[in-house]
């Protein structure tokens, strides 16, 4: 009985080996590799535009980087990889052995997650070449980066529940892509619609970047006014929004997760 309990435990070794295998497969897929490494860095080109060193220019570039890094290396990559291996019965065969479900889920997500976090970290030294300031609250910036990639990974597994094939992922992913992309537009929309957009994951992500890195107080702010301590209170609502979306996605994904293609 003790042996059975030990066998059922989450294994870091198995997860590391599966992650390495998934990373190798990712590197061999040219399109997925571009999504993971090249595409997330392109938003930094926005630093060339506008006033050099302006907080609003920097915020626009970093928010876009977060969006692209969350959507492509994490969300779309995890979604397509999971659905492809499910349809090829790879997941079914692996689950019949010692591999645990949690190990499969974590190992599929980790290559994209690590890539996205790396791009978010690289943005800090790169921005210095364009006279951008260092993050006002680097701890909050790091927390935001981790929460964002976890949220998009959860969205990927949730979307996989109603995605019949890897080709269909191009359509089934659109609601989440639009939900994340339209969020930052809340600053330009007034009234009830603007208030609703503030509760979207994209808007919360945007606000966390603006507050944590640039110390911008509110969507209309153009200059840094928040201190390190003040950024925590300003970030409370967007943090709660991202955590809420992540919990919802995890719960719904767990309830509807399918490991085999529909018959």
C-alpha cells in the first residue's frame, strides 16, 4: 500500500524529463519556436516610437509584450500541444503508466511559461537602452509576470475542453484572445462598458504593468507618481481580477478536462 501511495505522488524527476521532451519538440517546430522566442520581443520595438524615456511609451511596449508573451508562448502553444497529443492518443498512453495527470499538465505548460517569463525579464535591461526607468516595484512586476503566465496556461487547458482538434484551436482560441486584447482599451471607453472592460484579464494585466513598473496611478496617468509602498494598494484590484480569472479557469478546466478525443 505504501508503494502505491508513493507511486501516485507528483514526481519532479518525471516532470523534468517530460518538460525537456516538450521543449525539444517545441524547438523543432519552427512556427512554435517563433511564437515562443521572436514574437514576444517584437513589442519592444515600440520603444523606438514617441518620446524617448516617456513612461507612457514604455508602458505601451511592456503591456504589449505581456499580452503577446501570454497569448502565444503560453496560451496558444499549450492549447495546440495538448489537443494534438490528446488526439494522437499520446496522453492516453502516458496516463496508462506511472505518469500522473499533474505531471503531464505542468510539463506541457512549462516550456512556454519559461519562455514568456524570460522575455518579461529581458524587457528590463533592454528598456534601459531606451532611457526607461527601472521598475518602481520589481517584486510586484515579478508577481504580475508569474500570475499572468499561470492565468494564460489555465485558459489554455480550459479552452482545450471544447476544442476538437489542433486545427479547430484557431477558432476556439478567439474568445480568450479577444477578451485579453480588448481589456487595455478600457482606458479609451467611458461609462458602463469601460467599467466592464476593467474586469477583463487584459485590463488587469495592463494595470499591473503600469503600476508595478512605471508607478502610474490610473489609466489616464502619464507620469510616475506612486512610490514602492503605494503601488501595492493601487495593484490590489487588478491582482484580485487576475486571481479570480485564474481560479475560474482552473476549476472549469478540471471539471471538463478530456484526455481522449471524442468518439
